[in-house]
C-alpha cells in the first residue's frame, strides 16, 4: 500500500469505533468484511486504485456468495486507471465468470 492511501484511510476513519472479530493467537485483530467494504468504497470513490483493487478482492473472494459483477466493476475501474494488479485480477475473474456460466 502506498503511504498516501494508508494516510487517507486513517484520516477517513479516525475516531470511529471498529467492530472486530477474534483472530488466531498471535495475530492482529481483523476488521470485518463489512467494515472493510465501507472503508475501501470510500477510498475507491476518492480515486485510489489500491482500494478499488482491494474492494474487488473482497467482493470476489471473501463474500459468500461472491459478488462477481461488483468485483468486475471495481477491477475494471482500477485497471482503466492504470493498476496492473487489477488488470491481472480482472482477467482471472473473467475466466472464473466464463467457467460458471
């Protein structure tokens, strides 16, 4: 993550309580998927391609059932903005969508 992206996320969510779930011993607490999606959406709407790509990952991999159309939309936005990881994830997702239809 770029320092600018981390700074934006921290500024957006300073002084806001965050629900967490327990993680295995020795690991930091993890923020719930819902809370992550809210954070990533705000940062993605602000134009941060890392957040767009992370939101695509969240929608395609961590939700049950996955939101493949939403993930494709965010990967496409990030890829159009020049994010090479999002372009790779978009091609993987496209293959996944073709195999399920």
